[in-house]
């Protein structure tokens, strides 16, 4: 698929010399879901704000659908929908009027059929005549998404879309994002929730200190960088790893009831056969053997640690 968003050497510096973005390069494919992971202050919101025209870049270029965000900003912004972190809605306005108003801001003619479609898609149709102040926090977040979709954007930015909502509502939001993708909307979301990226993203980007550390297919990333742990559970606890088993890849669990062996899933030989033979030769009796695949969270934490080192 062609890239609908192209970001080239994007930089943002503030007075005093602080660099929020340090030469970010990123191509976002049409129709994909890209999750941007990073700690607080990593540059996620600055990146989104710059692409959406809220923050002016210091240097670099950004195009959306081939339109430059500076020289052809009206065309570029008409293709973008933004759902911000903060819930900032007029409390006494009706839901349907709030969404209609957003469509009008982009110069779009009234289209109640389209507004109804968006509200139904977000399970807001039965709330259309409610004032915003009457809605729950989760419903208000849905209204933010409806506002962002009112003008039929092709690219939707979600900045921490499930921050502060409960687990059940978070999963509902994931389903909404999946349905938007099915309609052909390109989605870029920032999140602190690793499981969010793992559940819905096609690709994952990791950003720290204003630099994009990597962008990769989620499955490929986990295969390339993921490791497996083999937990050899013992019938009798140990106080230390026996001399004949000591290696960098083997450690004793905190309670002494298991030996934990870390191995590369892509290696030609995992060393498991030799390990089990050595365990037997030491006279240790196995109770069970369990394996665990590294999660995206493990990979993310290791990447950020390496960048900080």
C-alpha cells in the first residue's frame, strides 16, 4: 500500500534549546493501524500535534495525501481527524450539534445521514439529544472520536484514546478502531498501554527522547527481538544454581523452586536438549516444564533501556 503520511527529518526545538523531535523519519501506509509507544515526554504528542498543524515544526517536511502541511495546509488538514488526550467539550451542547459543528468547521456541507452513521458506529445515536454534561467519561471520549470523524478524514490520530477508562470500555474502543480500519481509515495512536498496541496495531513504533528508535511490523518485531523463557520447575528448592549448570542464560527463581533458561527462538540450536540432560545429570527431579514468550512490553522496556544507556 502507498504511504498516506510522509514525515521527513522532522525536528522541533523550543527556546532554551530543548529538542522535542530530533530528525524523525516515518512513512505511514494507507489503511494501517500504527501504534506509537514511548514514555512520558518522549515526543509522541509533539509529533502528532506537528502533523496536525497545531505545532509548527522547526525544520523538516510532512505531507498528508501528497499535501504539504505548511504550503498546502487546508488540503492536508481536511484529510486529518484528531482525537486529543483532553476531554474539552461544551457541556451544555447536545451530542448531535457538537458533531455537526465540527463538520462545519472544515467547510463541509450539512449531511445528517453521515452524522447518523458516525454516531451509530460509535454507539452514540441513542444519546444524540443528550447534553454533553449528561454523558459518562467513556461516552465523552466517543464524542471526541465522532467529532474527529465528522468531516470524513482519511487519517485519524488518536492521542492516548483510552487513558483513564476502564478495561471493558478500552476493549470496546479497540473494536471501534478495528471497524474504522475496515472502513479504510488510516489510524495512528499513541498509547501507554502495551496491550493496546499488541491487540490492535499492524505496526509498532517506539519513540524516546524525540527520536524514533524503530518502526516495524508487530509480529516481525516480536519474532526478531522476542525471546522465550523455559522454566524448569523442581520438586525440591535450591539455594543456588549447581556448578555444572551455571551459564549466563540460566538463573534461579526467587523462591528457588525453578531454573529459568532464556533462549533465542530464531537460533539454530536452542540448547534445551543439553540443558535438560545436564539437569538430569545433576540429580535434580523435574516437577514441570513451562515456556513463556516475551511480550511486547518486555521488548519495549529493553529498547528504552538501551536508548538511555
